[in-house]
């Protein structure tokens, strides 16, 4: 049902309501119903007024069960003695689901006339309306005819009079969105015949007449197969229709039929004859029914329903039983689904809700978890005090009426707030049955409620906690005492507050007077001294707090000042440049980190003297332990010059791009001090020079170790010169810059003087830098730095390894001698 029809129903002005309560109906009238009446056929169950055997059904409600010779054998259930096959029953809502044929006009046929459904004189309708509220009608069964295909005219025919009821045409133009003759689309090539606004006749037998249109005359697209069928628009989706049209579904449709009682046209007239009156249960109600909404004053019979909060069969004595209960809740009941709190009488697990009306579903397969009410409403919030359920509609196309479902709710699909009550009883009547009475907490009360919305009305009661209590009145011990003294903004008390069950007391302290709920109490004269002492103590405490606050503020100021200084040093030390260099390459960013000063101070125990590894002319090296337990060497320089800052940045830039087992690893740097700090891996065995030039002239390095150290150093230099992404010239290769780890593996270190050299150049011109004794003479004379300059220095290290002597040494009674006994040019030729 579309929105327009719903709005139309809301504003209809109706006559007297055709509903009669049957609470006072006498049940003394005999109701002979054999005990051996069949209740099912195959897998389909049914109840009175339907039946199969004699005496088991009401007139017009007989069924036939037929055995089918299938493999395995099966049974089919038919209405009356006819050919309409029953699929299922909805006894609560008075609905029968039946199969109806699909009429097909072949692509080469011009005409066909066939039956859609023939109910004969049975009390069934495929378009029936009923009054469940004061002035609102609900459609019990709503069906329509769907005709699909290209180029045909469809006439809906009353089989009893051969009169045309309605007509529609299907057309497919050459420029339509469905150019293929076997493709059905909801944009073209279909039409519907609705039953909602027919005349007041109660049609019971329908036929369909399909006639092919002239394509040439109407400039239409090619003709196609035409299919027409009667179906329930509430139970069929567009996918179901497409399945029928393309042949993937069975070639029968599903139609809903509403059954009703025809012995009298209204409840009022039927109630006069209790012998034939159909609503036999004590707790049942009677409602008039109409053939369509446009003629609601034309009644054709009545239906029976169990009263609100009752369920069962209204057509038999005592068939409607009380559906409410107050379960003994377990501790496993969910109290939350997603962000929504769940309060009893609502619940999501069996035994955690009052009755089926208050059952909710929590879908935990989606994130966030979603709480559903009746499958097509999403619960956003609920309020016990106001009796409201805030919902959001899941599917805008779905129509639902709570009155139709006989539920204690009021609301339509357009609304986002649903009002609810407990039952249709008053508080006085409900208290009679303590088993089902909802207000179970001893500190709760019951209030009668009459609520309405959009011309719908329901009556009942709600529970609430008494004044001074809060919580859930629908649970035992659910109403908890409010501690008013803990909520001074709501329960004002300027004196002494004492909480009591359901209330609180507010009194002035002894020796004072006044109304403490309005203003502060006035002390007496005897308490002036005490008050002075209190004021003095308060002032003292105030001064103490003020002093403490000043100390805290001073410390915060000092901390902010240190933070500003660190930021200043960070900028002066080219921190932004280094961040850019490190973050520009992902592999570098994973290996190199800019450390905060706090972590370095913690790693070195605030640069404790016991952590010093060595001192030199340019600074001190400390041993440190980082927060991740890595042991590192931290290089702290002494001199602060712009040139040395640039040299520091250069060393970080070089080492951050090097990944070689014989090159010392740079873990990062710290830029928050006046002099930048370098953090690299700790090499435990010191420098090669320490092992070659001992004070007693002895060395633990074997020839094999020396040869391996030489090969590893050569490999590292070869990597720097040729394998790195950009060639790197070390420019200060010497034995004191070759470190040895626990296994005496060589590690080339100290890249402060290193330079990049473009791939397309053989040398670069730069200022002279290096260590006397290792310095390439040709580089010294020409200022042209090449990879041969590093090789020259490496040659001096080879001589150190061979002779065990320093590059510059003294012979007794002679001047200082150079370890390189060759001339500069001869030395280079020998090495290369």
C-alpha cells in the first residue's frame, strides 16, 4: 500500500464503528465439535472454522485433502471441493495463502481468455477491509493483477456476469529501455490492475482476457510473450515477479484470501443470534468487514479476533487465552544491543520479555549491532517512563498497522515514535490477577493510559516507580531508592542532608536555624567562636593550597620554557630538513628515528659519567639503553659551529641510507640539545686501532682475523662506492674509524666528513679534510676527491694490519717517520 493510500485512510470520515466486544458473551450455548477432527493435511495445519470431516467445520469452510501419487507420496489441500490449492494458513490474522495460475499469451497468439480465480460462494475475498480502531480501516488481504510483455491489451472480467471490471495495456516502443522481446522491466512493457478502488461489488470470480495490439498502427516494438497473474503485493517482491516472468520460479503465483463470516452483514446483527454468532471465545472481539475502502458503509460480514493481550482461536469457546506473563528473569538477559539499552518488558532472549509483543531482535552480524522491532523497524531508543519506543523505518515501502496485528502499540510507518502500553485492561482489573500484573516492584504504581495517534486509540496501563525511586517498575526490586543528597543541583540542601528510603531530610546543624532548602542556615551566638576557628583554619588551608598551586604553576612554566628551548634547538639543528630526508623514503623511516631528549636522558641516566665510553677532541660517547632495551652508543659533540652542525646533518643523511652489515647502523638522532646527538648501535670491542697499537706492543688479532677485517672493510667501501643508490666517499678512512663487535666483525663508522658523488661524475672538488697519515697526497694537492682517495686511506690501514705500526711513528734517535715509505704517486699506483 502506498503512502497516498495510507494518508487517504487517515482522513476518512467513517460511520459508527462495527466492532463488538464479546467479553460478556455467554459460553453456555453448546458447541458440538468432534474430538477426532483432522487438524492437518500433509505439512499444512489448520483450525476451526476450517475442517475436513463432517461436523468439523463451519458452513463454507470445508476443506478437501487429496493424496498425490508422487515419489515420495504427498498430500494437497483444496478449498471446499474445488480446485484452489491451499499453501498455508495465518490463523491469527485470518488469511489463507492459495495458488493461482499464470495465464500466458504466446508471442504468435492474438487472443486468450482464461480464469485467474473462482471462489464460487465461499466466504473468501482477495480484497477485504476491516475496522480495528475508531475511524481507521485496515486491508486484510490486498492483491493485484500484474500483466507483463510487449503489445497486449488486458481485460479483467467478472466470470459471473462476463462484465469487464478494469483494463490496462502493455506497450514497448522502439526507443524504450527494453529492446529485447524476452526482457521484462519495470520501466516499460508491463501494467497493473489494482483492486483497491473497485466498485462495491464483492467480486468472487475473476478471469483475464488478453488481446494482441497492432504494432504497426501504434508504432510499437515487436510483440513478446504476455504473462498475467494474480498475486499478493504484500508477500511478493520485485525479485519474485521477475522470477515468474523469466521462468526461474514455478508457474503459479501466490494469492492471499481473507476469510470472513457471512451469516450476518454486521457484528451488531450477528450478536443478536448467539446460536450462530461466530465469535465464541470469551475474550474475543467482532469487526465488520467491507469489500473495499471506497465503500466502507457497505458491509458484507464480520470477522473475529482475540482481544488485546490474548491469543488463540476466537471461533471456539475459551479459544483466546491470556498471552501475558511476567517471567522470572535470568542474569543472562541482554541489557544492551549496540548503543541501545534494553529494558524489561522488552527483551531479545527467550524468557527475557513479557510476551511476544515486546520481543526484539539484536543483529550481531553487522557493525554496529542493530536492534530490530518487528523485523522492519530499527530501534534507536526506548523510554520506560514515557512508554515510548523510538524507531527508524528499515524499508520505506513496507506498510504495517499495529491495530491489524493486535499489538499494544500505536504508530504508523511515517512515525518515528511508537507509544506502547501493557494491556487493554485498567489498573483495577489488572491487579486482580497477580500472576500477570506488570507492576511487580513494591515501590511502583499503576497508571491508566488512553493513547491515540492518527485516529487510532488503545487503552491500558503503564507502571512507574514511586516518587523518590528510579529504575524499572516491571522487575522485582527494579525501583531503586534515589540518593537525593548526591544530587544537590536537583535536591537543594544548604544544611545537613540525610537520605531515607523514598525521600531525604534536610536540617540545619545544631545551634543554627533557618530553612536549609531555601538558603544557608544562620548560626547562633554560641557558635561564633567555633565559626571563627573554622574561618581561620580555612584561611590557613587556603594559603597552603595557594602556595602549592604557585609551585605547580612554576614547574609548569619551567617545563614549558624547556619545551620552547628544545623546539628552538630542533629548528637550529635542521630538524625539519632531517625529518624530510628521513620520511622521504619508507625504508629509511623504518630504520632511523628522531629521538626526544627525555628518552636519551633516561637511556644515559642523565649522561652519567659511569656511562662514558670514550672522549675525544670533538666530544664524548656514552653508552645508553633505550626503552626497547636496545644498547646504543650516543655521540655528544663539544663544539657548536655551523660547519659542524652541517657535518652532523651530513652524517645522518649518509647513514640513514646505508644498510650494510659492515657499516655501523644509525638508529637515529636527537636534535633538542644545543649540540645534536647521534644514536647508533653499540660496538662492544672498540676500534681496530686499539687492538693494533697496544701499550705493550702485543695484539690479540690473528693473521686470519686481520685478513677478514681487511676484506670486510674493503667490502664496505666497495658498497659505498658502487652498490649504494648514490656513490658515497667516506673521506676519513682510518683504523680508529673501523670498529669491532663481539665477533671482531669490522664496522665502518664516523661519516661526518663523507660526501655524495653523482653517478655521472668521476670526482668532486671539495675542501681538504681527513687525518694526517691517511690523507691521499694527490687529493691534498688538487682538492679533487675521488673514490681512489678512500682506497689510498684503506691501503694505509692494510699496512697497519701488516706491520702493526701507526701511520706516523718515531724511530729511536730519528725524526718521525711515515708508515707509507712510497712516494705519493708510487703509493697510489701500488694500490690501484
